[in-house]
C-alpha cells in the first residue's frame, strides 16, 4: 500500500506541473465566467441557460483533462526511460498502474473542486448558491471521470499517446451516445446491425448514467438510489478496466 501511495503522490506532483492542465483549467474558467453573457442574449429562462452552459463547461473540460492526462501516464515514463528503473525494482506492475491512476484522480478531483468553487462564486452571486442537485451532479461527474481515466490508462498501456487519445475520445463519444445507438440499432431491419448495436451498448461504457446535469439545471431532486447505482456501476466498470490494463501492462516487455 505504501508503494501505491508513493507513486500516487509522485504522480500528483508531476501532473500539477503539466501545462495542459492549466490551459484546460483556464478555458474552463473562461467559459464559466462567459456563461453570464448568455443571459443578455438569451430569450426565455435565462438563469437555466447560464447554469446549463457553466455546468457543461465543467463537464467537458474535466473530461478533456482526464483524456489528455490519462493517455500520457505510461508513455511519459517510457519517454523518460524511468519505467526501466521501476521495472527492475521489486514493485508489482499493477501497483504502479494503480498508483498512477489514483494520483491522477486526486488531481482531477481538485480541478473539479476548483471549477465548482468558481461556479459557486460566479453563478452564486447572481442566482444564489448551488444546491444539492448541483453537488450530486458533480459527484456523478467524478464517477464518469474515474471510468474515462481507466479507459485512457488502458489504451496508454499498449499504444502511443496519439492512438490512445483517438481510442479514448472514441470511447467518450460512443459512451455518451450509447442510448441513441441502442435505439437506432433496435429500429434497424438488418439482424446483424441490431446485434452489433447490442454488443456496443453492453461492452462499452454508458456515460449517460452519470449525467444528472438536466436535473441540476432545472433544480430538480435527484434520487439517491440513482446516484448510488451510477457510483456502483462506475466503480465496478472502472475496476474491470483497470484489471485488464494491469494484465496488459504485466505482459509488456520493456527491454
């Protein structure tokens, strides 16, 4: 356990120095602040539009952080050749992966907390402090980031950052379209297409289960059972993906 914590701590130190992190954080904050402008050009319920834009910005940029930082976790060690030193030590490779994963999750949690704090200040001054639905939506977002990061780490174990980024982005897009793919597939006349849609639906993640943004924007109550189900789904799926990543990483030859 101490080895995992040491790797996680070192990963946090390395990640907070990454310029990509601050670039994405800057643009996320810029969009959150700029969402107030939407109030001046929107017809209808302006407060809801402002909340929707701001919360969408937090979700989008947090996901981009998870993808772009996650795909480089293993590659950076290979590029600096530090992986050879690590591989020669009495350290199980799965512990190395888990440590890198936990370290990045700590950074992502801090970044989401910072963006949520900015949301609270910017939107709160105008509409009042966020309530329980917003908080539960951000908890769901963290579960989504945990699963997305696990996929990014899996792809980074056997491919270059460019390829891993493409695969992770494809997983992200398909995961958000999972319900639509299911409905489209079931309406298809070809049996093969219906079967393919079922395989994609059940094999790849369904990120819509973590999305409570609609309830948060409209200030609607979110059932605790729904959030608990989403967290359980995310925990189980992330663990499975990390297990596959550990098997691949264990069999990789670094010589």
